C-alpha cells in the first residue's frame, strides 16, 4: 500500500516523545502554550486508522468551539489531510489516515458526563483534562470498546497538583523509597515531586513540558505571562509542575455553563475601574443576575485596557445596552477606592451615567500585596470574594456562554495568585450588592459601602485558612 503523502508538520522534542509512546494511557502535561492541543490533534491524526471513530472531550462547549476543534482542523489542514467538517448534532471532523482511509472524530463537552455514554469509540482524547471531571473521564473511557478492543486514551493538560485525578492516573506513590534531596527522576525510574517518590503506573506514559520548551511561541509570550503569575502559580502554569496550591479560591468545575439567564431576576452591573486608565490595567464591568431561588448567573463581562475617554464611552454604551435589554432594571455600581482623586472620578461617572440607576461603592482595606516583587491582590479583595466563593462552591452559580468565558474563568481560578483581579473584584462587588437583597432601597450615590477593613484578623492567610478548613470538613 502506498503511504499517504503528508505535508511536513514541524514538532519539537517533547512533542516527538509524546508521539512515540504507545502505552494505553498517554499524557502531555505542560505549561500554557506548550503545544498541548496541537500535539494532541497531530497525534490522533497520525494514530487513527481507516474508518475508526474517535472522540475528543473538552471541558465545555466554549473550549470545543474556540480552541480544540479549530486547532484540530488547522493541524489537518496544515498536513493536507482534511476531508470535511460536520457541525451538528456534534462537531465532527473527517480526515485521511496514514493507511489511506478516512477516520472521524467527534468533539464533545465534558460538562454533563452522563451524556458521554454512547457508541463505541476507537480512541479517546481529553483536551484540558485537568479541567474535566473524573466522572467524565470514567464514563468516556467506557466507550473505548470499538471492535472488542480497548483503544488508546490521550490526555493533554496543565497540571493541577497531586490530588487531582490526572496525577493519580499516571503516578502511584512509593512510600518506602529512599529520600533524596532534589525533585526529578532517578535512574531506577522513580520520580520525586516535592520530596515524595512516585512511580509511573503500568501502561501509562506522561510527557512533561515547560512553556519555554516550545520553540513555536512568539518571543515575548513567556515573559508576558510570567510577569502576571506569582512564583508558585508560575510553577504550575508555565513550568508545568505538579504543585499543591492551597491558596487558590475558585474551581472551574463549580461554574456550570448555561445558554442564558432568566428574564425574571435582579441584576447588577458592577465596574471595577483601572485606577490609572492607559496604564495597561484592565477595567471590567460584570453583569450578575440573581433569580428568585437565589441562583446566580454571571451573565456578561465587558473588559478592556482603555484610555480614560474610551472607558467612559464603553461604560455609557454598556449601560444603554443593559437598559434596552432589561428596561432600566440593571443597577450600575462603580467601585471607588479611598482618597479624594477616586471620589472625583466616581462623581464624574455618576454624572456620565445620570440617566441610569448608578451608585458608588466605596471600598477600603488593603487592595494589593507584594510577593517576590510582584503585585498581587490584597487582603481586602480576598475577603470581598469570600461570600461569592461560598455560593460558587455550593453549586449556586451559573455562567452564561460567551466569548469572554475563558478569560474570566482563567482569572477566577488563578485568584489571588495572579496580578489581575478586575473581573473577580467586579463579580464580588456585584454579588455582595445582590446578596444584600436590596439593590434599590436607600442606597444613594453618596452612601458609603465600606468593606471590612484589613487587619491581622482578616489577612489573606486567615481567609484562606477558613476556606481550607471548610473544605476539609466537607
Ligand atoms: N508542532 C507545532 N508546529 C507549529 N506550531 C506549533 C506546534 N505546536 C505548537 N505550536 C504553536 O504554539 C502555540 C500554542 O500551541 P497550543 O495551542 O497547542 O498550546 P497549548 O499548550 O494547548 O496552549 P493552552 O495552554 O493555551 O491550551 C500554537 O498557537 C502554535 O502556534
Ligand atoms: Mg490548549
């Protein structure tokens, strides 16, 4: 048989290692932009055989349509093997296999694991596996029974610590292993992570990559991202290390996606404004809705690095758009940090939005902390986020599908170890107003709404300790 002639597809060493592994479970675990989705796509296109049906699971429909599916199509197109793309009922791509046949892959969201049950599959790929639930993984691998054979399973992901199922699927602890000083691999196949020894599980192979390993990234990609993460978060998000970060507050899986929020709900659009417009900081306006049962919907996010003038224009346009949609029921809040300059700007915004129900929320406390020379969200922001976090953890929060979802959830799940927190702050602000249950009564543009001041008792550590304690007692 004449092999299919493919256009050249460049890969780097770690990607080559992933392609060469033939264990049943193979993984590519790396920092952001390490080429996980690229190599997952390419690997499947090279592995699948004539007529085989494959399945790809991504965390939600947004990741399917914005990331995994387009990357898969791009890779097939680059290789010159793309045959056709079908959009419904689920996106499906057909491409020419190396044995000169045609294979297909269906793209599914892992949000509702039970829906993944279905016809037999010849192989499975889970992209962003560390954001997909173990239940979805368990149900998806049960479809691997095409023609009576258990086909391969491939996971591409950024690590989420040693307690996450993605770690447990690849490594088992070796309790009686000798203690060594440094993390890394030993000649007898032991892997040391944070001082503990592990061994790769049978029939599995995990390739690990650092963002800097990927030669295809633009020059400043790493630098730009590194400047935004704390040291510990950079270990996970860029170095691709399994670190156990206790301080992070939000988990992605708490936010179930929905198509829309109910019309009958109370609504607040809360603006967290960059203190110095044009400084590269973000302003964000988050629209939150709360229905009569107390379910909270993150309905819309408007966000940008704007000049003073543009920001005001966008705030005005957004208020107008909300009014047209909800007939003037959306209450607008704008955050004001202490100091007279802040007050002046807030008053200007109140005048600007005079035709709308606009209020000022005065916040106090420590807005930022410096760690390793880096500016991260301070105590006051962590404390303000706690009531919303409790609701999210209790499963009372939904996120309305939109192109802003990925950035929003990235910021939330990195909080408070990530420089930016404008979307988190705006969400906490909106939630705290809705939760008071009286967004209309008595608040005036001049009313003070001071949050808990920062003190020893209310430090970041205190807040995080409480969160840990609550989780441990579940
Ligand atoms: N083999 C490759 N050939 C050419 N370009 C590549 C290759 N692998 C990765 N890239 C480039 O690197 C970029 C990042 O790749 P990809 O999106 O697959 O990374 P990722 O690890 O999935 O990122 P994220 O963490 O955002 O999910 C791509 O936009 C692509 O331009
Ligand atoms: Mg990816």
